[in-house]
C-alpha cells in the first residue's frame, strides 16, 4: 500500500513541477504585465491599445469582472489585487483609501505631471483626501438631458430651451408621456434617469451641514427636491417607477438601462453623461435626432459631477509601470481619444475648448458638445461627512429613496428618516470610535458630548 | 483478521500498523485541505468575533471582548438583527409545503405511468394529446393570446414526452431546478414577478378579473345564504367534536384532549373565515381584484409591519417575502428531498402494504399507517436539514432579486452578514453575527434531535 502511495505522490509532484515550469511568465515576451480593473466599455480596448503601442515594455490588460469595491479591497488585502483599479466618484475612492489599498500619489503626481491642478477644479476637490492625492481621473462626467427630436416632432412639442425651469420641464415631459393602448402601463415616458440628489441641490438643499457633522436632508429646501422626485413618478407620472425600472435592471452589462429605452423610443428625454452617446450612436433611427439641454433647475442651476478615476494598488509589484499609465491619462493621446470616442469628458479641461471636441467632423449632427463643458463647470461633487462612511450613508439613502419611489413612504417621511438614520449612525460612530471624535473636534472646534441634548433622539430606546 | 477467522484484530500487529500509516498518508492531503480551508477559517472567525477588525481602520485593531455580541443581541444593532431573524424565519414558512410537496411528488413518480395496455394504445393516447394541445394552442394564438398559446404548447410537449418516456421524464423535469444556476433562476423569477408584464400577474390578472365579473353576476343573497348554511354546519360539527373529545378524554388522556381541542379550534376558525368571506364576497372581490406587486410590495401573509415587526392589517397581502417563499417552494419541491423520499419509499417492505390491504385499508389508510410512519426517519432528516438550510439561506435571493428591499423586508441573516462584512467592512462584527447564527442553528438542531428523534424511536418501537 505504501508503495502505491509513494508512486502516486511522485507522479503528482512531477506533474506539479512540470506545471510550474510551463507556467506563462507574467512578463509576456519580456513585457511587464499590468492588470487594470475597469468597466467593460467598448472604447476601453482602444485606450489600452494606444497605451500598449506607445509603451512596448508594458502589457496593459483589462479585468472587467472585479469592478466592485468590496472585491478590490478583499483581493488587494489578500495580496492578489490588481495593479490599477478604477473608482467611480468620491465615495469609492474614499473607501479604497480608508481600507489602505490605494497608494498615496501626491509626490509622484507632481513629479510625473498628473497632479490634480491639471484636472477640473471640482474634480480636484473630489479627489483630494486630507490634502493628499490617491488617483487621477480617467474621465469626468457631467449630466445633461438628451432628448429625442423625432418624438418631439411626432407629438408636436417644441424642443426644450438650453436652460429651463422645473415647471417648464414638467409641462414638456407631460406632453410627451403616453399611456399604453391595449395594456396597463405607459408606452412612452417623458423623462427617465433623473437623480433625486440633483433635485435636492437644484432646490437649494444640501445633504450635510456646513461643518459636515449632521445630515440635513430634512430641511425645507431638501424636502422640496425629494418631493419633486416623488411627484415626477406618482403625481405627474412622467418618469418610470420601480416596477418599470425592475424590468430594465434584470439586464446586465455596460450601457444598458434607460439609454436603451431612449434608443427604442420609450423615453423622450434621458439624463446621461456624454458617454451615453457611445450607446446612442448605435441606433440608426437616432442619427441626427438627438439634442441635449441642461437639466432643469429650481432655485439653483446645479448638477452632479464626478469622475471615474484610477488609483494604484499599494501592494502592486509593478509600481513604475502603473505610474506610467497615470502619466498616460494626462497625455494628449489619451485625452484626444476620449474626445473622439465620447467616453465622457477628458480629464484635462483644455481639450473641451478645442474645435475637435466642439465640432467633431465624424459626428457633425452632435452640435451640442459645448453644453457638457458648461455643465461640468457649474456642477458640484457629492457631499460627504467625515463622521460616517460615504457608502454606508449612501446605502441608507438609496434604500429609503427606493421605498419612496415604490410609494411605500411619503417624501416627508423619507426625508425625516434619511436624516434620522444617518445622524443616528454618526452618533454611534462618535460614541464608539476615537477617530471620529477627533474628526468632530477638527470640524466643530469642540469635544463630542454624548449627553448633549442634540443627540438625545439617537440614543437607543 | 476478520471476526470469523478466530484471530483477534490488533493495532500492534505490524501489518495493521503499516496499513494505518498508508491510510493516513493517503488521507493527509485531504486533511490538510480540510484544516487549511475549513477548520482554520472557522477558528479564525471565532477569534475575530471578539475583535474590532475593520477593513477601514476606524480604530487600531484590538480585542473588544463580548462587545460585538452585546451590540447584536441587545445593543445598537439588536433591533435590526431580530428583524432580519424574523425575515429569515418567515422565509421558512414554505418549508412544510415544500416537504409535503416533495413527498407527494415522490409518491407520484414512484409508480410507473400506465396509459393503455399496449404500446400502440399508449402512442395513440400521446398523439391525441398532442393534436388536442396543438389545436388549443392555435386557437389561443388566433385569439391574440400568444403567451398562453406558448404555455399550452409547452404543457402539450411535456405530456407527450411523459407518455413516451414515462415517469423518468417527470423525475428529470422535477429535478431540473437543481441543475440550473441559482442566479439564472432568480433573474428568471424576477421577471416572472414583474407587476406589469410578468407572466404570473398576466395569469392572475385574467383570473381575478374573471372572478370579479362572476361576483358581479352572483346576487349578494347567494353567498350570504351559503355563509349562513356553512356557519350552522360548522357550529354543529364543532360542538359534536367538542362533545366527543370531552367525553373520551378521561379515558384517552390529556394528550388526546389537547390534540383534538386544537383540531376543533382550527375547524371553528377555518369555518368562521369561510363564512366571513362569503358574507363579504361582493365587496371583497372588488377590493382584491388587483394582482399583487410582489417584489415591490411590503405586504405579507403575516401582515408584519416592515418597521416594527408587529402585525398590522394594512400590511396583509402578498408581497416580496411571499414571492420569495413561493419561488423557494418551486425550487426545492422536486429536488434533493424528493430523491430522499424516493429512496425511502423503495425501502418500505411490500409485506406491510399487503398486510393492511388484507384488513381492507384504502389508499389514505395505507399512507397513514404504513407509508408515513416508515418514512419518519427520512422526514426527520429532511426537516433537520431544511431548518439548517433555511436559517443559513436567503443571501442569493436578496442579492440578486431585491437587494434586501423593499423596506428591508427581504434582508435575511445571511444577507445581513454580507452587508456588515462587505459593505460596512466590519469583519469582526460580521464574524460575531456568524457565530450567533451558528448558535441559533445549533440550539434548534439540538431541540430537533431531542424531541423529533424521540418521536421516530417511539414510531420504530410501535412498528416493530
């Protein structure tokens, strides 16, 4: 019996040795292999090809299957993370920095020419964490309203003005909304994809107080924005509700959802960034029929802006190659490609003022490109509080907004609950963690007092 | 060295020791794997449950004693923990239906399908079914009901294949959900439950609108009269049962009294419910004629308030929780439980059935006095495993179908562990929740073994 065992063991060891010898080298044909976690946008391949051609000693590969933040953190901590990973917006990069997986790039960025002074001021504010830089934007997003000229012509509705108010918007969208003839539901909605937080900003509201220590979504102005979001679905019926969204969400992949409904003529206006054009250009019926205007406004002409930014894994063994990639993000070749492919807006602002962006000869019918730059310049980045993890706060708000969209809560209750639950979590963080108490001291100039009257309602019953 | 050879087996023998060493050498790779990937992580998580391990480094890493357990069981997280525990228990409501269904399916597929005495007659029957099905499908297609037409075609194909392949076809069909990837099933059901376009509400909407029309034709006096008649019958039956129970109970004992009193109460309540429905029929039909919103609704059969976990009338109905229960019943009814029952059915001695047939027992009596007691060990095993799976489960459904909504009504303990561990990155707290869930499962399983096992042993003693 033992002889059999040793024979089998020998065979297995020999096989393992052979497999190890035949394992492909990470440096393919002498090239350093870089793994970049990003989304599966079709134009990503061209961006990678340009980089690989101009850097023959590096082989950049895309990993679109691990884009979730928790995957990146767990893989990186486990030592099997990528070299480069994308973070979308402030919340994600904040989380990656807190988890200790993103490398501090401040000094390297200055040295290699991709510091935050080179990008948009709002994005520079978004990506600066405690005065340090941990990433550089791959592209930046400012939302506008695309509208389908064919549907406007069919329903005899005048094209919207470049800047318009909520009332004008509701009036126009109402005239474009059509009920289905032989079944329940709607054949065409006036608009889709509006973001509740943008409506709060447009109403003059805020998410957090000036010092960032309290959630103020229950203020009158914030409530006005939240109520308007609710009314779009349940009062005016011009925007799809959760049951319609549920139909779309079961589809997966990049560029799906309301853009496809817009392409199919089921939505007359859709909120999207410039990257939406990548999907919309595939629709023959929309050639020359797309227009773009600013999001409607109330008290403020506000819209959210954010970036898809790229960070370097602190544990990457190919650090130099990764820094080279970030240099590439600030290069002419990359920014020109972004302009040409409509992959949102380039990270370097000067490219949107060039003729190649404003009047792209390959898409002469897209005569609205200046609106993106304008939206970018007037946009604001999402607020965060130093006393609560942004994605925890985001999840609380998202769940409550979903309930409200499904008519399970009133706007007033939603606003109250958002403020209550976020502030309760802030209170719990302050009671539990010294780190947060120190931040509270920095923000307010005074020590946290758990017995203070302002915190009374958050104490556990 | 066998027992029959007359020699005593001993580990001191050189050959035995050599065999043991060889066995251990063969087992070692598997043991290493077990230690590295099962035992070590479990022990590691137990240690981490007593720490403040947080991937976002809010505080320096250190031991916190029982603080995590305190927070979850009666501290700042207790309200949400117990709410999600109730959600988990709610999802197990379908378990008795699923187990009973598995038993029924096992009994059905345990016998061959006999259609006609000859091969030719069987195929003739199949051809008739096929033609009839195709005609009905065509008629529905012409009438503009393409969806129903396709459904009828599928049923026809299934029936014909059943005729051709016999019971093997149905066994395969019932077991099919087990082969299918979970996520694919959940995405499919999510579309089925879509309130506007989903197939379920298309059918339900048609049925309910037909019922409402019928309700409109029926004069209100008819259901009310029926209600009065049924009320009188139920009252008479209930009193009769009560009288029987009380008169027999001194002889039969307290157990008999309790069992039959419970049956009496159920009969009275069921009858009262039916009478109430008859009385309210016209208004009820109108009010309940809209199909449920399923995954978008917080209503449920327990009428549980999503915030406060207490029953409240306005939450009574069919919603996300029930949708997941129905889907789980479908997924498990033809699965491993059916196979276990099939295996159990084949072990029942034929002589037992012959013995009760001699006494003139019908099908129900055979089931009650032979099949059910003989399957007691299998049922016990299935119940124990189902409870364990139920308390652990619910993660995939929440993650794919509802993200825990609406209003956190579909967050189970499994999904809560994921939220705390990988959305808040508090791995110490998530580990503590895991161990609390383990404690609950262990306690429930121990209770099952203590009391359920005793029932099986009593049955085995009686049947010996």
